[in-house]
């Protein structure tokens, strides 16, 4: 038996400035088919899990080119029509060459993609794939922030989501999807799905499973899987920054041989009872700095500038937190990675380690995130090519690449500037420039939740800053046009 492997997706922030092109979707281009197994076998990624299941079942993987970033997905503004069609043209042409050579398809997708071609990117991608493969069984792994549609279910033989935020079970979702696909091809199981949509939007900042309502819901869904002997059941937080008709929370249940409507609705009712519990205080950068300083013990406190999270589609070049840090000039402060390809290129082309420069950084994409920050007499501490191996649970062991990178110091504050936009998962973007993390007291970074999988057990505390940005905690700041109404917290909704 042969299982074809591919990947394409994007977490789309409809309110972010600009468009996602192929160059911004995957700055390093395609992962070629011949490199897939070498790069992702044994990694904590969707592809790593699928490869493990295929090997375990005695099947053979048949990769085609992948549009992936380290085995995971990027995030950004609305995807251009040209990007969506180019990627699926490329993938389907590869698939056509192998028709007759494979028995099933594992297609890793995100689930919260929007494009100018179709506001439901997964529906578009699945349609394009179905036009080539016909009735050959196809399954997909999904991000916990997926916005599911019934069209996605109709075009698939199985959708299997991760359960955790931060995402530490990507490998498990890929494994479950590929394992069930192979058993389905052999006639050992007959997966049937049921989707229950919930009229609720959750800010990505507050939707996590390490504690609170997200943890309780995850545990309840797992108990239902065991109680009813389901193949799978997932609560999807949805991605509230994607303004499309299918944006909302949902529950997807998968059973063997029957449609698990009752089971999905039971989990959805449990979610609905906790609909008002997804809240978090909105702190300015000044307030966040005050709280962080009060929590420093023997190590460092992390301040996550959540509203400028590249993983939520924001540009990652906002300057609000950096400006406050430089104003205070507290010893042992470091901020990064901040995305500024122009500044990095200028420094690489014209300077060396030890040079002192005046330079503007950040603030080049959207005024909401703050004006460019003018650094005076900033010393260049180090350069890096930006290549690293992830140490975070979300994609442990996978290669990542932030592009050319510079570490600067102005006064007591250090700053990591990178060329390619990506959120922070672990301390590797700092270490790759030679940082000794034990020397810092305040560490600023741009992420919502995924960094918690690594820093949660290492930091003295984590404090969330919510300055103006493209991923706000308050969803009423978004100007929605396409979502189905009524929906909480934008409207009053009394039942599901």
C-alpha cells in the first residue's frame, strides 16, 4: 500500500494589511518530494506522525512537494488568488504524475485559510484535489484553530484535529489521520463524521488548554471518546481573525460505521455552558512591564506582545513593547524576534559586529502596531543566518529558518531582528545569535500561546501585553463582514 503525502495551508488574518503571496507563505520555497522523509521523519509534526503510522502499518509513503514552514503552517493576511491557484496547480500536477501508484492521500491542512479565490481555502484545496483523485480515500490533519465547514466534511474521508493549545500534539493528529486512513482502505473501519457548529468566537489569545475552560473541554471530549468508543472527537477553537462564513468554534466527532450526532452535540453543550469563561485582562505595555517586574525571581519573566503575533497573521514588526522597554532601560532586557527585512539587509550589507549604528526598526507595515523605532548608538552584537532546529513541543526537531538575523543592543536593552516573519516558539531565535538566557530578567516576544509549550515551565511568569495591533483580545475591534450572525461575543445568543 502507498500513501501520498502533501501539505498546504495558512492561518489567515482577514484584517491584516497586505496579501499572502507564495513568497511570504513559504519564504524558502517548496520542500521537494525527495527531501520530505529525511526532513520530517521522527519530528513532532503532522508529517512526522503520518510517516510513523505509515511505517508502523507496513505501508509506503509517496511524498509530493510540500508548501510548509518547518512542517507547520504560517499565518498572514488574505491569500492572493494567484498564490492559492499556483500552489494547488503545482500539487495537483505532481499528483497526476502518480495516479495509479497510490491507495490513499494524507493532505495536511490548517483549516483557517482564506483566499481571494475562496474564503474557505480548505474547500478550494479539497475540490482541486478531488478533481484529480476522484474517490480515492483522502484524510487531513487540522489545527485546533480550524474554522470547519460542512463542505470540508463532504469532500473528505476523515478530518482529525489536534486538541492542544499550545499545539503539542501535531504528531498525534498526523498519526491518527494516517492510521485511520490505512485501516479504512483495508476495510477495518468505516469512519463517519458529524460537525456541530457553535455560534461563538474566541480570541486566539485566550483559547488555550493548559488551564481554564479550554482544558476542561479538552478533557471532556477525551472522556466522550472513551465512553462512546469514538475514533476521534475534537473541540475546535476556530480562528476569530478569519472573516469568513464558517468562522466559529465547533465540535467534530468521528465514529466507526455511524454518524455521531448525539456525541458531538453533547460535547458542544459542555462548551456552551462555558462560553463566558474565555476572558483575559487587556494590559497595556506599561502595565505589562510593571506586572513583569513584580514577578521576576531567579530567572526571567516573559512578556508576550500577543496583539502583534505573526502566528495570528500580524506583521510582527510592531514597536509598542520595544518602545516601552527602551524607555525604561532596565538591565537584562531583551526583545525579539522583530521582523524587519530592510533593516537586517542594511546591517548585513554595510556593517560588522561591534559597529555602532543609528537605525530605524519596525513599524513598516501598519501604523496600528506603532511607528518605526529610532535606535541611537545601537551596538551590533552578532549576526546569524537564522537557521535553527526547533526545541518547542509544537514541532520539536523540525528545521526552521528566520532568514538573516541581527542582535543589537541600545543601552541595557537588546533586540533580535529577523528577515522572515514567524512567531516565537522557544528560545532558539535568541540562542542562535549567541544569547545566554540566564543573563536576562525580562524577555519580550511576539506570540499568543505556542511559546507557552516551551517557556511555561522555564519562565518565572508569563505576562500578556495587548497594545494596539492586528490580533486584539477585544474582538469587537474587528470590522466583520462575512461571518454568520448572530454570534458571541458580537451579539446576544441564547442557545445553540
